[in-house]
């Protein structure tokens, strides 16, 4: 008996249908962020990340053109199984040479090359307005700025992004999740906390008054604790974003790097899905703060995936969000996304009904014993079978290193 069949038999002893788990994994879409490949620089202004975020490292080979970024993403896709979407930020607009386009002027045509790219590869597209790395982020404020001209600029940007998201959905035939996050905040303690939040609320009200097809476009709102340069106060806090989402029919989004150190997104999923039809996740790896390290196959990633499965995987939009400029960027894509998928596979292989029954019967002795024993189940053998069925090698570093020498290091 080969290792897969042996592992399959072991899971069957717990009543787990391995084939069902594999099928669910293969049909669960992961939205992969484009900004790992170029350190969040984008193409509209080619300005390094700023406005509460920061990328560290200078590993050679960063993509500097749309063609380079697309080629690098293609390389990553070769080693990532399952269904995928490409998640774009607005600063990845492709503006013809010799032309300029402000962010409050962007149109679907500026993303037509991305649509062509996605359709040729059978990918859906997700989207994000880019409220950072721009001169109109004035004193770390956008939608909450005391200046009406600044607010108006970013409100128009948000409205146009909704239309672009609708264009993505119409062209690809896949609903587009569009995520709103702003870096608004202050470096030191504010004299007025509510004023900026009231202005941000009014700005979002105006953005979402735009007519868009709600069957095709799924707006989400993302909170944050703090960012570089706004350590004392963030306008779009967890309470603000969750309250706004629940009041206005917007999907809440949890980024597991955007909370206080003792908070975990895995503990939030079950509560959110009691009150919201769905939720979205940005999966990253914070290290003491929102540092966006490449996702690891760690405890919290596994726990988040368990909760997503237990509470209804069809209700959760899964996206990755990390960027590391200290290592090969293509490898970072592959490693991070695969770790999300490995964690998801482990969750799908959990005998959750058995464990729930033991908890409800208050048999905590058996629950602990079985849970601990289950940690040594051969999930790796099932993962290798997933890769084998899609013709993907588990080992990708040799090919990445070859690509590095032949392509990345020659840029």
C-alpha cells in the first residue's frame, strides 16, 4: 500500500472522507495578492509604499513593469494547486506611455491588460482602492481629512474603484471582492477622536451610494490597530469598521495582522458569521506588529482555517496579504499560499463532528486525548497526493533558482 492509501485508511478510522476533503480544497478559491512581486510599488506613480505601511529588504529582481509582474505571477502559479484569483490594488493601473492618470480619474480601460491576463488563465479578479503611497494622503489622512478637497479626491477614487470591480466581474464571470482600507490616523494622541471618524463615515456613505451590481461586487471593510507614523490613533479601528459594515450591509474583513497582539482572528470568525452572511480574510503572519511576513504553517493559520471550515467555508472569502523584499519574491508567493492551502487541507481532514460531540458531552478528557493524537496524522501524504493529481512538484526551489538566474537577476 502506498503512503496516500495508507494515510487515507488512517483518516477513515476517524470517519473522515479524504476524497471529499481533497475535492473541497481543489474547489476553494484563494485570492492571491499581486503586491508581493514588486514590494507594493505599483505602476501609477511607482512610489515606494508609504502611508502607514512599509516593505523591508532589497532582494534583487523586483518586478518593475506589468509584463515582469505577470511573468513572475505565472511562475508562482505553476507551483500552486487549486482555484485561484488575482487580487489587484488600484495603483497597478496600466497607463499608456506618455499619458498620466490621477487616482480619481482611473477607469476600467486602465485595467484591461489585467482582465486579458486573468481571462487567458481562467482567473477571477479581486480589487482594492489604493489610499496610500500618494501625495494626496495629506498628514496621514484621506477619507477622514479635515480638508474637503482631500476627502473629495479619495471619495471619487473609491467610487471609480467600485465601477472597476464591476467591470472585473462582468468580464471574468466571477464576483469581485473589493476591499477598502485607509491608513488614516495620527502619530500622537488626538484632541478629537470622533471628528475624523464622523468624516470617514460620511465619506464611505457617499462612496457606497454609487450604484453597482451587488450580485457581482462584494465590498469589504478592513480595520487596523496602527501603522508606521500613526501609532497613537487609527480612524478605521476594529470597532468603527465592524460597526459600519454591520450597519450598512458591507462584508467585514479580518486581517490577522491588524489586531492587538493577544487577539486572534480564529476566535472572531464564529461570532462574525452569526451576524453576517459572510466575511473576508487577509491571511498574513504578523511578528509583534503588522509586519506581513510570509504565511507559515503555524498554529494561528491552522486555527483560522479550522474555524472557517467549522463555521461554513462557503461564507468566507480567503485572500493572502504579505510582502517580503528580503527573499525571492516568487518563492514567497508559493510558500505563503501553499501554507494557507496546507492549513485548509488539515482543517478539512479534521473529524470535527466527533470533536464537537465530545465537547457537547463534556468529555474533555477524550477530546484532549484524541485532539492531541490527531496532530500526528499524516496530512503531508494527503497534500502530496493533491500536488501529484495536478502534476505539480513538491520541490520548487531548483526551478525558482533557475528562474532567478535567467530572469530576475538580469533585470
